C-alpha cells in the first residue's frame, strides 16, 4: 500500500486512500476494470502518457492494489514518521512511540533464550565447538544440524522441505505432544508459518465450475489471510466469532457462512486460529470436536494455525491440537485432510526476524502432496537460521543436561510475565468508560470493544476515516501509542474494536496503560 500511496500522491488521491481501509478498498476497486486499472483522473491519464516506467498501476496485478495488511498500514507509517520527528527534536506530548500494533516480542524488550542463540552461533561459526564458553548440549544440538547440511555448513542449500534431522525432531515433538505418531516426511520446514500458509492457499487457487475458490476465515482474523486471499484472487468467506462467549466458535455460524458463500464461490478450506489472533481465546476440546466434524462433513481442508500453542494463561484453558483431537475421534475423522502450522516467532522464543516454522501435512493425497513439494522446491529452501531455531524449539534442553536449569528459568519467566501482562491489560481496559474486553486466555493480544460517541463518529466521517481508525490516529498523535483498528481485522457491523499486543515489558506496559487511560478520558470528554 505504501507503493500505491507514493504513486497516488501526484494525483491528489493519497488523502482518500489513507483515510480508511474500507473507503480505500472501495475507491481503488472502483477503478479496476477487466483490462486493468482505469485512470483515476485526467491528470493521472496525462501522467501515464508521459511516464517512461515499464510498470504502472494499470499494468500490474490489480490484486496487489486491492490487497490490504492492517498491522503495517497507514497508522504504522505515521508512527514511523513520528519517530523521525522525535529524533529531529520536534516537540510532542510524549517522548517515544510505543508500538503495540504487532507481535514483535524482541522489539518490545523480550530477551532471547540463551540455548537458541548458542546453538545458532555454533552453527554459523563451527570453530566455537572448541570453545569452553559453550555448554556441551548446545554443541551437540549444533552438530546434529550441521551434519544434516551439505558440506556441514548452514551456508549451503538444504532440502526444499528442510534439513532431515530437524524434520525428524519436529515429528518426535509432535508425537510426544499428541500421543500419536507423526511421520517426518509429512513435515515441511518454512520461513515462519507465513510461507507455509501462503503456499497452501496458493495451491487452492483454482476455479471450479466458473466459481473462485473460497477460504473460510474467522472474523476477526489475522490480516495475513485476508491479504493473501485477495492477492491470489480468491474469495474470503468470513465467519463471525461470538464475542459474547469469549470469542467462541459457533458451528451454526459456520453453517450460515458456508451456505451463503456457496452462492458465489466454492468453499475449499476452513482456517482456525487457536489460540486466537487478534482475540486471545483458547478453543475448548468440545469446540474443536464440533469444528472437525463440520469440516469433515463439508469436505473442507482444515487449516490449523497453532502458532501460539505455548501461550496459554487462563488456568481453566488448555491447548488441544486439532491433529490430536481428530486422531482421538477415530474413523472417519482420523483420515481427513488437515494441515497445522507452528512458528518460532511467538511463544517463549519470540524469534520473529529469524523466520522459522513448520507445517505438518496430514492425510493429503500423495499425488497432490508431490505437486505441493514441487512448488516448494521452486523457492529452493527455507532460511537455515530459521531451521536451527525450529530445532531448538522442538528439542529443548532436557532435565539433566547442562543448559536445562537456565532454559527452564528463562522459559518460565517469559510465559509467567506474559500471563501477568494479559491479566493487567484485561483488568485495566475493563475499567475504562465504554470499554468491554474479554479475558486474554492465550496468544499475545487483546481485542477490546469500544463505544465511540456519536459526535466522534461524525468527526470521523468528516475526516474520511472509520470511527475506530479515527480513535487510533488520535491516540497515536496524543500519546505515541500505536494500535491497529478493529476494521483491519473485521468486526460485527456497528461495533468498534482495536487490537493491542500485551508485549511491552511490565513497567512500560503500565506506563502505556496510564497514557491510554488519560487519552481515553480526554477523548470521551471531548466528544461526549
């Protein structure tokens, strides 16, 4: 979208594009014709004729233009501008921007897990195997990875599906977690969960009977899904989570959504995010059983986004993998097609930039799986640093090993601190006038509903923004806090939300919430 903004600046249209995700999409989509993008104005037409650029808006994939990605949208662009202004000495009512818009753990102060960085360092510089500064179990883990690499170097290409010893470690991890055997040949290592998810969605891009493929995703949802579905020219089939039941998943709503979608597309897959992003809920075992039976009966490929499986804070909640529940159910559910995703970016590792992840492909037709692996091979291989991170994630130090006590202490600290912050955010937001926030049972986000006064809604309309975006921009300009409007994730019509992470370290989080409270009180007073 930033590329589009720069191009549209010359036309005077940038204000309209930035003002609102919904208006943005309607505005641009209206310019899309079968032959490409029509000129936005006579001025743009003249600009096009004069341009010497090979690539212009009217001759690129139109889905690149209509695609949106809220967590890195206009608010984040403005946050970056404010940071530069602060660095240049521009006076603001705050001295820093608090980026609560994205789940970037280390950027918000989380410390790396020592054993991971040790193994990674040895893999990058094998001479450290001779250093007394590194524990023997870190060296052993590094050697396992290096022996799986061509030339014993992480600088070499790996198999497209990843280093075999690491894939075997993933299979062992899943087997121990679920109590059902996992086949290492069904494991594909990925550059974060994102590349795996996009790879599977790309495979589903297929018109049948003149209808596009439809992908069922939760509303609210993580914008990766809506953006990718739009980029691939498929149809988004949203189903609403039940906010009144702590963002629970009602099968009746799945049926309603599916029935409606069949009028215009071919629903092919059902995506579940558990624990939830942006909603922070953890599905119950009973709920998962219902979803599995629904997906089986409707012949839908089940996509289980389980990247937050370590992030469970509620004492009454427990993570259940979709694979485990499907296997427990027995025939016919244990033979249904299911793909699950995991990442090193979340949980207690928080290694977002290293880009490690995996997917387990269950019960896929061997011929289709061969085509998927062929597609994956075109990208050569996932980053080897990410594969090292996956290795440590699924094969952490065990009791009796030199690194165990430190690892356990660091892991426990991260997760207990996140639990504390989840409770703090939940209680604080519910003390605000017009706020209603469900408990953060898991993951690392809160998605509170806010009541926005009519006067503020009118002001938002005049400013060309959705009410929640208007609120978020005023928050950013007044306090330096960057959040994401609920409209970027989807929400029930007539309701307004926003997503914030719980990632700022406790001291900074308390400061953030105090600033938030002062802003909100002033906002309500201003627009009451």
